[in-house]
């Protein structure tokens, strides 16, 4: 007959079990072997002559049980327990055949199964067994009794106060029986003689408490006082014993714990920063890597793991305390705004390059650099550069003035100066013209972990800006500027110019961040930009890639200008990145010497002028229909009517009057009053027929 309360066992997930027979409370098999353990209560029905089951208490089941006997030599464990705990315990409670009680609690580390903590009070945890509800047992009078549920409540955590009472009681029992247990703990019976008393007491104190779960200072002191009286000849004075107790305690608990062993967050944070250099920027944490020679992104979970691994007591292992620890790190180790070491140093494989002087210094954690170029820096002879396939590629692709512009742009990819330069670079041209080659070379030079890919239209998306955190180069090939939102102008401008931006990550706080990033965009054509987006034109630097590369057949058909080398990009990346690095650094030096004003080629300036004329109706009207004329004036109504006529003639949609005024003001036109009406002075305006429309 099967004697277990299946419903209760299933309800509280009381597993693993081992079978019991013959109305005993001990298994008839080796219960420590996993093959003898039962994790499905229905399997018990397949066993014969079973009278019950035992639960393996402790970590394996997640259960701790306080066993209150009612027959220990006439002593009632229930009455003894009431003396030390009078509060209600609303947890699963089972009555035993001998009228005892089993109080079920959630498992907690720090205790071991032990009998008679108090008379008739046993603890069942790791290494223990307890009879399950419904099991039967033969009582002392021979009558069969069963284990019955008398309080069907959720299994609770053991109250902290009760847990500490048990811990302290175990410590007191250990102290009282220290002589009897000396051999078991590695102590001998020898007396501490003069000259060796301090060392002996310190040594034995460590032996006693090294594996004890009760390590508070007062317990250490009390035990050492007892050892001193018991074994020192003559006993040491109290001040000496207190000093030894402090030494034992400090040896067991690190300096980031208080006298009760609890973690103190600020000292633990200082301990972490001494062990491994760490700093925070925005939403990210960076940890220094000696192997890489730079700071690398650190998973925030590692900080939580670090906290939990340094907790000495289970009571400190809570999510709230761990979060407070991580928040403290972000508060203290946060890098100041606009602090970008990469503006001064370029982190190369063989050291930190002070690019202004060309000198290399060793990698060092004191320089908070989070990026590294993937090649070594060396000075390159001019002849080596001229003979390189990379230089040949440049000469085949761009005019000499544009090569200088590209050189400075590539220098900014190595050492971004967003606030100083306030430019992004657009590589413009139809497919097969070589612009992808230089973008891929840059990508390989700085490393994929240092590159983001935020397109023009991405600046209006909620979380896209977060991918640029800790990044020094933004590369987006085959991008366009269609579908730009109202947010585009402000966000893109701030990103390009190194101004503060609100950055949001999923499930993270919104932070205000400053980016120091150089952006490159590859476009096949320049689409029209919404005219209400301000400041776009003066932050764009256009590099036109006009030559087309293709097969010999395409050349013969007039579809290409020169033969394409399909292995060009791979060859340069494999063999000439050190040359590219040196060439880009020289461009950065020239840009710095020119006070961060780009060397813009004639083709670049003309491309920008054409783009503005095509995209900005006000600029086109200004260039074609407005000319300086000292003393002449025109009122707003006539000017706007002429502007609308010109737009209709050009097939363009005109701006409203308010935005027209803003654009003209940006073009330095001077407003005035004409007979009480607003207008502009010192200009002459022509209509589409070429006739002057000024009234005076």
C-alpha cells in the first residue's frame, strides 16, 4: 500500500524523494545515489511494500526543516522552541506520529543538518532527510501513525532573527565544547607557553573560524577569551586578546566588510577599482585590458557577478544591494563630459601615438582610450608611399586636391575632433567608382568594434543613437537622405558637431551624452533635403568619385573609364594598412596646423554649390535673382511674390513667408522698413523675365 500525500508533495514540489518501507523513517537503499532518488511522485506507485518517502533536505530540494521532537527523554522540543521563538510561523507545518512538528522553510545557506540545537530541536538541511506528508511510521508503542498536514500554508523564508538565533546557538555550543572538539578542528591539547601565546592563539583562532558560518567579531572575541583562559599559561591580558581577535577577524573578512561581515558598498567599489581600472561613459562601463592595451566594453552583468562573489554573508546577496553597488560605480567612475583621450593619442598595436609629435609611448591604463587601430604605427618613406598600390588607387580615383581632403578626413577617423571640425564626409558617385574601397579600408583600419552604421534617416529613430556609444567612426555605405523627419536636423547636427544628445537604450535610463565621432556616408546620388532642416549644407563635405571602373568590354562600350582590379581592396588591407595609417596621420597633422579648417578642393566646393542650388529654392533664388545694389529697397510682399513666381518657373515648391525670411536672414540680407512695411535694403531683385521689380 502506498502511503504518501501526493497532492501536498506535488503542490510544494517536495523532491527529490527516497522510498521507505516497513514503517521506518530511514530509507532502505543508498539515498545519496541519484538513480535511487524519485522526482515524480507517481513513480512510487510502481514500488511494492512502500510505507512512505523521505525528502532530501537542503540545496537539492530547496527545503530547510526545523524538526521539533516531543519525546526526547521527556523533554518537549516544541516547548523548548517556544522559549526562543514565540511569534507565529505561517509556513507549511506537519505533525509527526509522536506528536512532534516539522516546520518547513525555504533553503538558506549557512547551516548544516544537526541534532539538538536546543533539546528536542533538530535542523534538517544539507545532508538531511525528513519524512514526507502521508508517510507512516511505527510509534514507540507499536501503533502505526502518519505524518499529517496541520497548516497548509506557503513555505516561507526562515525569519532572519530566528536564523541568527540558530547561528549564535551553534557558535555557543562550539565554544562550550571547544576542548572536546579541538582534535577535530586541527587543534591540539598543548598549552600556550610564554613567548608563543600570541602566535598560538592567533593560529588556533583561524583554524576554528576559517570554516565557520558564524564570524562576527564578538563571537570571535568570546571564543578567543575562552581559549586564552583554557590554554595560555599564564593567560594573556584582555587588550592582547582583543588585538588578536581583531587580527583573526580581519584575516577572515576583507577591508570592505564591517565588523559583522556585511559588505560596505563604497570600500568594495574602491577595492574593485584598485584591482582593475574601470570607468563609465554614458550607459557603458569600460574595463582596461592589458592584453589589448585599451579599455574594452564591460558587460554590466559582470559588475553584479563581482558584487555577489564578494559577499561574505547570504543576507547581502540581494538584487537591491547589487544594483546599488553598480549605481555607485556609475556615480564615482563616470568620466567627465568632453574628456576624449583619443584627441591626443592614437592607440596603435605597438603603443600610443602622440600624433602631433610622432612619438610612441607604452600602453597605460591611465589613458582612458576605448579604441585601438588594428596595425602598428611606423614612419613610411615617401618613396614607399609613392610606389604603393594605395597611392595608385588614390591617383586613379580622385584629383590631387580632393586627395588632400580625403587624407584629412581619414586622419579624423583615427582621432575624431567633432567639435573642432563640425563636418561629416559624403562620398558621392555611381556604383563602381571606388568609393566603397576607401570606406572598407577605413573599416579594417579602425576595426569593426570601433565602427557604427547610423544612416541619415536613423537619426529620427528612438534607440539608434545608442549604437554609437564608445565608437569613433560612423560609416554608412549606400545611404540616402530621403524620408528625413523633423528631428533629423537637430540630432544630426549635434552628433556631427560633438554637442550633447539625449541617448536612450532599451530598459535603461535616458542619458545625455557627447559624441566625438567622424561620419562617412557613401551615396550614389544626392536627394533633395527638406528645406526646414537647417545647418545641413555647411556640415557636409562632398567628395565626388567621378571615374567609373569596369571590365574591358564595359570600357569598349563606353560604360567604364578604367579597368577594375577586383583584388585591389583585399591587397591594400592585407599589405598596406601601415602605409594608410601613416598617410592619414599626416593629413591629421596638416588639418591641425590649419586650425581645423578642412582643405576643400575646387571640385568639393563646386559640388556643394550645385547641391545647394538643386536642393534649396531660397538659395537658388538668391543666387539667380538677387544682386547687391546700394540704396535700393524692396518690401516683403513683392519679394515673396517674385520668389513664388521663380519657384513655379523652376518647378519647385515655394517656402512660406516666415521660412523665406529665416533663410534670407541666414544669407546676410539686411531688413528695413519701407513706409511702415517690412522689407530689405541694398539689393536689387529680378523676376524670371530678368526685369527689376524694386519699387525704389
